[in-house]
């Protein structure tokens, strides 16, 4: 031991991974000190400031360029693979991640040109029988958590909660958003007070039901078409009617489909009945429930409608792209309100219904079939957490004033990168 | 990727799932 201690030559060499990790921690620590204060948890509007919270591992993750990494990952996986390699490669992938190749629609694996295409595979007709319950699973995956919303907080995993307002977005009164050009605003369909109050009613209903007194502001009551737009300083971009851009369905087909959805929702397919449905405030005796479903890499990555409902609007929150694996979900607070997501808000037979697909590092792109205007995981610095762009689907259905969906109807999916 | 559902329902709404349970599209997750 003495010889070894005294005679072994000391040889110095770099340890880049450890140094890199330390550097990221220091950068993140300095950034946190510069931009935040532990005493300040709300902004000047009284809304919670969304921060990166968690152990050192999540701060290291937070310092990484996750959005760029996600896009590079998407690009790599969009590269066309040699035809001879595809069956072998996809079978190895299926074996590694537990995909059932018997249930996919296209059985010829050479037809999938890239891993990205294989990842977004369709299933055979009838591969997923639909239960007659009022609520069915929108996706293949694992239930991370479920329960009731308590005090306008949603539990991410046991013991870690996040704000419902931050997840779905808050309508705020104030100055009209400067980013909406007047000409564009004039050409857009009117979001009337009826609908607007209804959407705000969701937030107030939370107070009424749970009595927690959230800081949600009051509803603007102007009746003019232009000023009836939600005046939200946190909103960015322009509000559009995505259904106008998207709508190319045959009118007869549309009416038949909408009538089916209306019947599924337990209402007569008449305009008055549909309007009364939208006008209904939250009924006494109701509660807000939530459930979180995690899609693992091997799972079928398209999502379907979990019930008969009408999507009135979507809010696109550009954000980070942390992994949403159970490991990270248990450690990173506010995970689902930091990540890029699309909040689809609407109504079902019992009142408010919201569905929020949340992106992740490997699957940063979210597609909505009836919204071709939506672009997710785009290049550029994300705006501050909590800001969103909004589109309404009021022109998609002449009866229900939104995009009607039947149970298990395909809605969209997650793509690699 | 993850999907979060938030919805209003009667207080007697009952989930028919468990934490960490695997689910498939169309499978019952709750009913009134």
C-alpha cells in the first residue's frame, strides 16, 4: 500500500460528462437566482408563476436544449430506411417495446418507410372494442393517476399537484391582445357572450363547487362581437376558426355525424336544444374529475375521443419538452404545465369536458385531425409558461357549435420529434 | 407522451381503473 501510494504516478485526465453535468447545474442555478425569488410565487395578476421545481436531476434536464433535441430526434426518425432493413428493424423495435404487430393495419412492414411512420401506425378495424360506458380510454397506455380536482389543483402523481388554471389556461380581462390584427379579428366568427361566459363558467364553477376562491378574474360582459373575444394578455398569436380552414366534409355527412353525437350526448339535435346545452351552468351535485394516461414508447400513439362530446376550442401552449415518464412525473413538479400541450376544451352531457395531450422529448409533435392549422414543436424560443394561442371550432358543426366527436373516434396522435 | 382528461361529472361518477393499470383505446375507465 505504501509503495502504491508513493510510487504510483498521478495521471490527470478530463471527465467530460461529470464536468458537463456540473456546468449545467451551475448555469441552471444562476438562471434560477437571476429570474426568480422563492418568496414570489404569483405574478402581478395574482396568477401562479410556473417554475421548474424538483431535485438536481430535473434542473440538469431543464438546462438541456430539449426542444432542439426533440426536433433532431424527429428528423432522424423521418429518414427513409432501406426496404430490406425495415421488417428486421421494426420487429426488433416491437420486441424491445412490446408492440403487438398482429393488430396493426398494414401488415407489410416494408410499407413503413421510417421509424416515424411505424411509430404512428394505424390499428386494424375492430382491434379495439369500444365499451358502452360514458367514459372510455382515449389511448393505449398506463393510468398514472386519477381522482377529483381538489381546490383547483390536479394531482400529477400522489402528493405532487399543479394548477388546473395553468393546465387549461385562464381567461383574463384587460387590454385586447395586440397580436390579433383588426382585419383578422373582423373576419373571424363571433365568439358570443353565451359561449364566452360558458367557458369562464368552467372556472367559476370550480369555485362554486369546491369553494376555494381561485384568483380567476371576472368575465367581460361586452356584447360587441370584437370585444367579446377573451381579452387575455397571456395569449399570443391570433385566434382563428380552425374548423373553417379544416372543414371540407360533405354537409349531409356532417349533419348526420353531428346528430349522432347529439343523440349520444343525450340531447335532441336541434339548435335550441344544443344552445341550451351550452348555456347550462355547472349543475349542483357535480364535481371535477381527472385522469392521466401515460403512453410508453411501444404503445399505439394515436388518441381517440373518450366520449361523445363537442370540442369548442383548443389552446396551444408552447413549452418545454421534458420526458413525461413516470420517473420524471414523480420528481418534476408542474411537469404537465411546463410541457408543450394542446388543451381541447368543450362540453359533454354532464358539463365541461377537457382533454389535454401533453408532448414529451421523443414525441414533441401533437396532431389533431380536425385542426390542420395546428403546428407544434416549432423552432424558436418558447414564450413564458402560461401563454397560449387559441382556435375555435364554432363553424365545424351547424348544430353543436363546435367539433362533435363520437366515442372512440380517432382525434389525432403523437409523432416522433 | 401523456393525455390528461379533466371533466365535470355527477358526484356518483365512479372510475373503474386502478393506478398503474394498462388500458387500451375504448376500454371503460369510468361510468355514472
